């Protein structure tokens, strides 16, 4: 499944041929060109690694990205529109659209807060603040597009990237990122997302617990949008508790 009309493709050859990246068994870092849009979540962009050529998410070097979320706030000036976008995976992100931009697809009409939108843009960082230079914005016509975007994120990062600290069903993640083989049974009554989040917290060996950032790196991408609800459920039910701050979690013994 590819992003509709924005150049993202699920076929490795489409982008790799234009960038000269060879597809080897060792799975070289995927470098999308200017026409390739990588579906991402806000959390992935906020935690993306800065590299010489820009940013990378896992093994994917990103240039243009697509986000789907809800507009929280809109502010305007003579030269730009600034949208605050939230997709429930982490802190919201700014997307600025320059009104005098010659980029195709920039919409000058205001999209009100509370509207679900899809944004295409380039990630930027200034004084440790991540934001997007918006290139295209459109309202979602069908809320099924949210589910579609989640699947695209999962597909893109499974096909092209090896996310750090990826967990297997029969392994726990050490504080140094290594796997320790240990089996945890599913808890009856938990959803698949709740079980995975609980196992990650329970298996993390650091006395301070697992941080929210590491938890987001470890969890299966399709559960990223539900991670806050899972943490709230597990906390309310007495299965986990916070430790050194509100973003570190440990399982109740």
C-alpha cells in the first residue's frame, strides 16, 4: 500500500534505482530521493537521529515525510500559516506553510482546529526544536485513511528499516539494547497492544524502568497510536507504576 499520489512505493526498486543504492542481503541504509515520501509518526520524527545528510529513523534516511493527525492549533501571519499537528504518538509537531511558496500543493486556505489532515513536508531542526516545512496539506475524506496511514508506516519501516531495540516474542531487551531470551505469557484479558507494552516494561532490567522513548522504539509500529491508552490502562489496573519521572515505567512484581 503506498501513499496516494505522493511518490511513496512499497517496491524497493522504485526508490533505490533512482538513488543508486544497491539492495544487498546486508540491507543497506535506504535513502529516499526527493520524490519519495516516507510515512511516519510524530514520535518517530521527534526522536529521529540527526545525520550529516539530514535525519534518519532507524535505518531509513528521510527527506520528505507524510503525517496524519488532527490539527490542534492554527496561527497565521502575512507570510505563513502554522499548524500544530497531533497524532497521539508523542508531543505535537509544528508544520509551517509559506504562503508565497512556489511549491506545488501548498494550500493557503485555513484548515480549522479539530480537522483531521494529511501533511507532506520536510523535517527541520532549529535549537533542538523539530518542525516541518509543509509542502502539501489536505483534509481527510475518510477516517479509514488513519488506519491506512498506520499500515503504511508499519510497511515502510519493516521493509526498509531495522528499528533499534526491536523485540521478539521470546526475548526481553536489555538496558544496553541487547536481547535476553526470556519468555512471558500473555495476560488474559489484555489486548494484543496491552500485552506487548506490559511485556516490554516487565522485561526491561534497568532499576529506573523503561523510558517512554525506548518503549516507543521497541513497540510494534501498529501499536504506537495506542501506547498512551495502554499505559493508562496498565497504570489504572495497578500493573505498572512510574519511577524517576512520569516518562519512566516499571512493572509491579
